[in-house]
C-alpha cells in the first residue's frame, strides 16, 4: 500500500475501508484551512489513488467540528514591503495549487464524495462542488464568504454555474449568504442529508450503493463529463458508441451482468 494512502499524522490523514479511500483534512486548530502543503499532498494522494486498484471511491472529510474554512489566507497575503502587489509569478504559484487540485478532483476517474459537517465555506465550498457527490449533516453551513470580504467568488461562481445555471448561481455568489445543507439539498447541490452524528453511517450507506463494477462506474462518469455542454444529438451518438463497444466486447452476456440485471 502506498504511504500516501496510509497517513497517520500531519495535515492529512488517510485510510482505506472497503476499497474507499477516506481523506481527512487535519488542521482542526485552523478549522482545516487548506494551505499549500495540504493542497500539494492532496494532489499527490489523488494521483496515486487514480491508478490504484485498491481504491474505488474517494471520501473527503474534515477533522473536528469543521469540514473546512477554505483557503489559508496566510498563503495568499504577503507584506507589501517584501513583495510587490502585482507579482505575477508569486500569484500564479499560489493560485495554481488550488486550481490544479480542483481540476484534478473534477477529472478524477472514480467517484468522489464530500462528507460535510460544520462549515464548508470559501474554497471549501468549491471543493464540495468539485466532488461528484455531497453528503452533509442538516446543520452544516455553506457559502462563498470571500465576497463579503471584498474578494470575487472566482472558483465558486464557475462551479455554481455548472450545477445551477446563471440566475441562482449568481445570487449565491454575489450575496455570500451562509445557507444550510437543507437549503442546498433542495437546490440539488447535496445528494443526501442526515442528522448530527449520523454522517459516517450515511456516507457508508451511499458507498454501498456505489458498489458496482469499477469499469462501468468509471465509463459512466467519463461519459457524463464528455456530455457536458454537448448538443443532444452529439450526446446520444457518444452514448450509442459506448453501447456498441460493450456489444463488441460481449459485456452484456457476462455472468455478473445477466445475474444482477437479467435482460
């Protein structure tokens, strides 16, 4: 087993349970704010897990009472006397860690789940939006509070638009109002909600529902990503191509397929 998938200390903790890799953001004293070290390690873990036959799913959670308070501003703010405000190289190096992590999460070939309790705000909300699924305690709160501090909702508006469309996405992004998991569930931003203290069990129930042939899950997720923004005719053609591939491979006649899903 890779050391990336068995971390017992530091800013991230990892464990594998029943082929699911659980990643815990472990800076509870900082409300699990994501600093550069954490983001670099997250990227390394995802890249290892993507190619590991041991891992079928990813679950991201937070240590303590917070999911995460977002980006660690100490990595984004610098003293004006030590560094010019318009230092492009410095800016790119810091923003790119977060951008690269979110992109890797969006393109990850296996299902990803954000398990949220407490608060998921700022960049942490963007993290949940980049995951395939979100499961949260009813009392959990979400919001892009960066806008209330004078910063545009950069990653959040991109991902909110992807899920919601322009009108509601813009309202959430420009107001920065904290919203409950119950409200986000009604928008379709959260898949399942639960009472306080029931999050782990709810996630495990959901993981049981995802216990399908890894190849079929991977190809279904890959297909959905290809269809984003495609015209209906193109989408139907891509779906038909996948069906033809399965017919050529004899996939519909495998014992597992006919036993579980008789035609």
